[in-house]
C-alpha cells in the first residue's frame, strides 16, 4: 500500500513536470515569433482583450466569488481578501491598463546608442525582448492581465503561475487571453497560465533555464525568498515593501499630516504604503500628537518607541510600545511603526536600516535636507514632499507594471515595457575584416 502511494505520487510529479516542460518549450517557440511582431498587431490584440474583459465582467466576478468564498473560509485577512477581489471598478482598471499599454511606444527595435568606427563599421545598440518570462504571483488577479499585456507588448512570451487563492479568477482571465490570441491568429503559447497549483509545478518551472530567461516573483516575502533560493533562472525581485516617511524639523505641519496619512491609509494592503514614520525630535511635541490623532481617527494602530510613545500618551493618542522587529515589518494593514530621530543623518540611517529599498519619503521645506535624503537613502524610489503611494507603473507614466524591483541589477523600481527588454549589438559593414 505504501509503495503504491509513493509510485502514484512520483507518477503525478512526472506528469506535472512534463506539462510544465511542454509549456516552456512552446513559450520559447512563441517568443521567437513575438520578437518581430509588428506593433500594430500587438496593439490590436491588447485593445481586443480590453473589450473582451469589459464584456465578460459578470463572468469574471462570478469566478472571483469562488475564490473569495474559499479565501474567507481559509481565514484570509481582510487585507488579503481586498487584494483578491475583482470588482466592476477593477475590471474597468484592467481594461484601461490594456489600452494604456497599447498607447505606449513599442520599445522593441529602439536604438539605444550608435556610433561609427574609424574603419567604417556602424554599430547600433538595439533594444530587444528578453525572451520568455515566468511570473509567479499571489492574490491579485489583475496581475494576470497586467503581466500578460506588458510581456506581450515588449515582445516576450509569458508563463503565468498564480496562487491557489486566485485560481478560478486567473483561469477565467487566461481563457479570455487565449481566445483573443486565437481571434488574432497569434500563437496561444505567447501567454500561458500554469493550469495547476501543485507545488511541484513551481519547482519544475524554476529549473528550466534552457527555455525561460527570467523569473519575476510577485507576492509575500516567503514566496519571493523561496523563488530566489530555488531558481536556476535569473530572478528580479523585491522581498517586501517596508516604506518609510520621515518628517523633518523644517516640515510644514499641514503638508506632513496629509502625506503621512495618505501614505498609510489610502490603501494599506499594497507594497508602497508606509510602514514606518520617523519624526525629528525638534518637532515631536507638535507633530506626533496632531498627526497621530489623525491616523488613529482613521483606524491606524500606532506602535512607537519610548520617546514617541511619551508624546502620544501625553496627548491621549492611543499607542502601543514598539519592538525592534516592528520597524522591519511589512504590515499591509492599518498599523504604523513610529520613531523619533535626532537629525537628518539619523533619519537617513533609520531608513537605510529598517526600510526595504522600495519607496521612502522626506517631508521638509529645507531643500538641502531633501537633497541629502534623496541622495543618501539607498532605495529604488525616493520622494520629497509626496506620498510613497505614487510608486506605481501608472503613476510613473509606464502603463501597467510587472512589479517593483528593489534589485539593482537590470531593473529597479516600477518595471514597465523598457525594463522588460535587453539589448543586442547590430553591426553594419561593407567588407571589413580583421
């Protein structure tokens, strides 16, 4: 009996491995065609997919309801259920994102640099697709559409592996993508969803370095670390979004309150929401009570160091004592860690120590302090007098993004079309030999 169970499991794994290898092989073939697909055909597909998503909105919401019910039964938090939900507004957002990507310039074929050598050779550095990109993600079904669109427009074949919590939603969206590819006489292997939540499928996917050029994980820190530690394929990643807002001693109080509250409250379940709030000691007496009260009125739980806690308790603002671990935490919820710092140098040190190199902001009227902060904070995006919530492909004018990279190699920050390309050298001669 034991042997039979073991054999059955081994056979299932072998079958899953063959399935994934077939998907990757087909994606490689499709990528070669996509690399030279004319821009007008790409844009026509994207517009047609936008129409299909709008037309099938009720079906998508119904499929998503299956995921939401299963998620609630499994005990997912309200923040995670929010990330999982498909609503009429998010359907409109997906369609709008497709149209925005279609409207963006096609990066493929762009000449990055060119020069002519003394021997007459003309050398051009030309932007080309990466090839086959594997996207591994959790929760948000709109990622299926965003990633498919960006990879397709940039000439890349994509293999999409969503989480089990959004399986019904992702499958419904992938079916619309496949139907639209067929209607436009395009290779359906250009965009493929891994049709199983079996963990062995992910392990196989991460081993196929002969077929897949790049892996981009989107999700919690545990998923991203698993991918980075087990992949034979280069990984572009961000482990988590621990974003910080520093309010300087020369900050405008009203502006500081507006930015801190927006960065934490506007949508706390996303990676560009603030998790740490640092306040200069010279302004702790007035800014901590006022902004702290504005935050708690919005339902935010404050966790503060001893100095910040004293000011907040004196003003009768609800607060809990913070631990050292709190400042490293990505809450994705209405919780904010608070600390008093003594100088701009201490603020920079705190951001570089506790932040995750994602998005960090300074609120100040002092230009020298702002420029020091922006130069010395080692993060993908830094802000002066603006909310961290703007770290987003749409807000940066990139259209939908495939993720926000906190890496420094290849891409950093919101990854749009150009970040999904590499380059090659094309050399034009007239018989030159060496």
